[in-house]
């Protein structure tokens, strides 16, 4: 039989899951559930002599304030608005448009070549922005009309764009990795280096699939026949288009990997670099700066709103003994330590059908992270594996955000069913990447070990 505190923990988790489906803002659901169960547990203890584990008096609300203050004063979180600004400014800089034109001229002459060009741009945007919404919308607006004009299958084109845009959540500098590092108190630099190889590997797995599918089914992605011949000038122009974003990537990630700057300091370098690129392309104006700053503020406020609600939720959950309950539940599973990790990843995958990555990172990860460490696994490896699994949440219905970002800007002939069909093979590729990282830990650990020994 369950003890009283375990019943309350299950009721709290169940209430949160049910309220998610009301469509009410997640930040307010987290905060409201926290306050409700705090008051309920205190009343049960003081007036009905019910044992509710640690939560026994009204001082819990003072802990709320202290934990929220501690959360908001963490230096690493300064990187969030800076990287958000960097991504939004890069979106307005015109860099992606130049890349698209030149990559199409190079790769468009081959079957599936336009798809390969989109994925390569997606990888470069991922390493420059870290914002999925901005990447998906930009790639869709730049590439979907061109691919449809070239008679690409609507589902094939949709799958390429949606999946390429999600790479920004895994390839550094990713705001998801920054939040995960903060939640488990591990090094952001280690996490960035650990995620680099799996993230780039996933992008090239997409490319391999596109080439194979276009070869086996020619109607999916026919080649263009109206492109100019490949000349030295065309190659030179392509290199000139690649250099600016590549320099920005090296400035940000290189300064972190070589110990020149912390992730927070590197985020400032990235924000300044993206602004300079916009100015160099003649895209910087007071209106652009104002709009990017406004969107940065709104996005940051949204993230921190959920942060505050999740902090209150975590305080109550832990005071009720939720972390012990989850740890006991997982360790009681009659499986090996690796099997328990696979169960956690499966739960994460299923949760991604209904919850955003941010809620899962702030609620589930802090509960399961200590269990994984107790089982003897490296946390950097596990967090990258967790992030890779969580990336599927952007593509899985009913709340796959990349799908709705794409539908919002896609041409009218692309139906929602086309998008759903198009992303299925890419979800399968992501699952294959999770399996590879699970069995070959060096895909994550090799680069940090090379850097730090």
C-alpha cells in the first residue's frame, strides 16, 4: 500500500497532467498546483494529524521566495536572452537567404539536392541560433516554395524543413542545454561539447536518408535542370556566403571550447556578432533592433515564467518526498541500470507527445537525474541522450511545435496530413540516433575528455 505522502505526490503529478489539457498557461498551472497542494498538505498535517512528510507549516512560502530569488540570480541564465537575441537577429540578417541561393545553385542539380541544401542550412542555423521556431519558419519561407516549384513531394519537403529546424535545440549553443545544465548543476561547456557530435551526426543522418529516398523514389525529389554550370565564381560566392555564419559559430563555440570565455560571455559575443552581420548585409535598422529586442523580451519572459512556476512545483514536490518516491519507483523496476535508463527515455518520449520540452526539462529531468547518477552513469552522457529523445517532442503530434510553426507559414497546398506523414521517417531517424548514443557513449564523452582529459 502507498503511504500518505506518496498518494499526495501522485495526486499532485496527476493534477498537473490533467490541467495541461485545459489549455491554460503552463506557468500558471505549475504555480497554482504548487500553492494548492502546499495549503492542502499543511492543513492536513495541522488539523487532521495526517503525516505529509516534510511539509508541515506555512514557512514553505518563504522557501518559495528564496528559491525563486536563487534561480533568478544565477549568472548562467544571463546567456538565455543573449542567445535568443542572437538567433532572432541572425534570422533578420539575410545570411540564410544568401546561403539558400548559393546552396541551391550547387546542390539543386542533383536528386534530393534541394533537401540536402535545406538540411545543411539547418545545421548552420542550429549552430548559430538555438531557436527552433525561428529556424523552422525561416527555412519554410526560404525553401518550401522552391521545392514545391521543383515538384518535390509535399510530405517529403515538409518533413525535411520541420526536422532540420529542430536541430537548433540540440546543436550548441542550445538554450535547452543551458537550462538542463542549470537544473542538474553540471558544466554547460561539457554539455555543449558532448552534444556537438550527436547533433551534427543527426543532421548527416537526415542527409543520408534524403539522398537514399530521392534515389529510390525519383518522384520524391527531382533534380533541377535550369541551373547555371558549376564554375569557380559560383564556388567562390558560396564560400563567401558560408564564411560569416561559420565565423560566428567559431567565435561563440570556439571561445567556449578553448576556455577563452564562459557560455555567458560567449552569448554576448554571439549577440554582437549577429548584429554586425545584419549591419554588413544592410539589414540593421532601428526598427529591426526594436523588433528583435521586443521579441527577445517576450520569449525570455515566457521561459522565465515557466521557470518560476517549475521552481515552486519542485519545492513542493521535494518537500512532499516526491524525489524519494520517484527514485524508489524507478529503482524498484526489475531491470538492469541500462534498462532503467531506457524506461526513463521511453517516458520522456511519450511525454513529448503532450508536453513542451521546457516543462519536461524543468519537471522530469530534476527528478530522474539523481537516479541516473545513483545508477553510476555519467550525467553529461545522460543529459545529451535525454535532449536527443526530447527533440522528438517538436515533431510528434498533437503538440509538436515545429509542425504548427511550419503549417503557419507553409503554402496552402501543404496539408497538415502531409506534414504528419513527412516527419515520420525523421522521427524514426531520431530514435535510431538515440539508440546509437545509448550504446556508444563515446559519441558524447569523447570530445569533453579530449578537451579536459
